[in-house]
DNA sequence: ATATTTGCAAAGCCTTTGCAGGGGA
DNA sequence: TCCCCTGCAAAGGCTTTGCAAATAT
C-alpha cells in the first residue's frame, strides 16, 4: 500500500462533497468515503466490487457516473497507465507522479520533490503538464 | 509531423524484416514500410485505413497480428497514452519520451538528451524504466 | 414541481482469440 | 509436406449512452 489512510466519517465525506458543490447522495458518500479513506488507486471495477459488499445495491453505471462527478469536482484525479486499460482513481489531487511495481502491479505515488526534472525542447514547444511513470520493483 | 522520413524501398524493408528474423510476407512488408518510412505514430486503425488504400485486401486482424510481430521483433515500439485508448506504433525503438500537442493531438518524440532527470526514491524502490509524457502546445 | 440522479440494457471502442483456409519454405 | 500466416467472425474488457424510474431541492 501507498501510505496509510484514515477512514473518514460519513459526515466528513458529506461535507467534502457539499464543499465541492456536489449533491451528497448516499452512493456518492459511500464511494467517495471509500476512495478517500481506504482505497489505493482503485479501478472502477474495484469500486464496484467494494460497493457490492458494502452498499445495498449499486449499478456499474452509477460507479462510473460517480467517479466522473468526483473527478469533475476536483475531489479525485483519474489516471490511465499503459500497463492496464482500466482507469484508476487517486485521492491525491496534487501534482505527483507514479511508480509501478511490476511484480505486484501496485501503484505508488511519487512526490514531485523526489524527482528533479528539467526539460529543454526546441523552440515552439510549450510544456503545460508532465506525466511520469516509473517502473520497477519494490522490495 | 515529427521529423522527416524517407520512404523505404520494399527490398530494404524486406531486408529489415529478414534481419530481424521475421518472415517477409507481402502484408508485413507493406505495413512495416508504411510505419518506418512514412507514418508518424500511427494507430492500428490508421494503419488499417492506409492498407485499405494501398493494399489489395487486408483484415484488421492481420494489422494487429503484424504490428505485434514487428514489436516482438524489435522493429517497432508500442506506446499507450492516457489521452487515447488506441495504441500507437513508433519506429523509434530507442529510449525516448513524448510530447503531446493538446491542440492537434500530434505526438512528438522527445530525445532523452532533452530531458534532465534524476529520481531519488525511498529505500527499496528500484527503477528500471521511465515513461514520460509532456503535454502542451506547439506553435 | 422541477431538476438531478440512479440504473438497466444496449452500444461503442480497441483489441484478442478461435479456427478454417491458404501460401511459403 | 509442414508450418506459419491470413482473415473472418465472435468475444472480451472497459467505458459511455439513452432513457425511464426514483429521488432530492
């Protein structure tokens, strides 16, 4: 796992949603609480499986709708990586990079402070964003 | 476009295939010649469209089979980027990075010399590969 | 009442696979 | 001959969409 997370109370999650301008429906509170407080880079499928265990009834469409809502609201960030077709959702909305453990498939956040990067491109290229995936193994 | 390419003669392409241990079938020569000599980061679909115009008859399956063969043979590199679900094929098989022009969707190769990078991760992380996508605009 | 959200089913995009037929070494 | 290659069609994984029913403000 990436770093320890603290479970969030439903009221805390609800506040987060309202603050972000999102209607705090039961489904959204559940999913958002799961991702913010417990999950580590879950895919939609993992969220769906979690919901099947912890929520009375939730369709896959609602999972997708919800994560899209949360991403649009700035609560989550969505990432796609080359090693998998499935998008992952990250509660870390700051700029950061990732390390993929090729043995386990686990993703680890990499803080920008850990990376020293300077890019000098030819005239005319204006860089507005950088995505970095480090691949390797973690012992 | 990324950089100028020179069209390759069919015999040259055939030699490249044979050297790489790949049977030089008509389909493979055609596709390989297109990617090495003309195309710029084409997707399977773009290759298929090109084939529909320049080759008597080729199925999508053959396009996929062929690029897989060429990748396995070390003639091409396959990349997947977050902005599109479709894989792209790159005749540059050296280590390099990419710049995505967000206006046009065009991909540009970025030579490693253009990027100065040092990564210091916590104990236990061993980095074996790095993928970088720069996003921005090119005038 | 009015706008928003949920959820089912169907479709869409990209890719892979199974298998029969065909062609090259 | 024998093996590899081609290609059709079907399936598979992930995600989106259309639309009706349910829910929130």
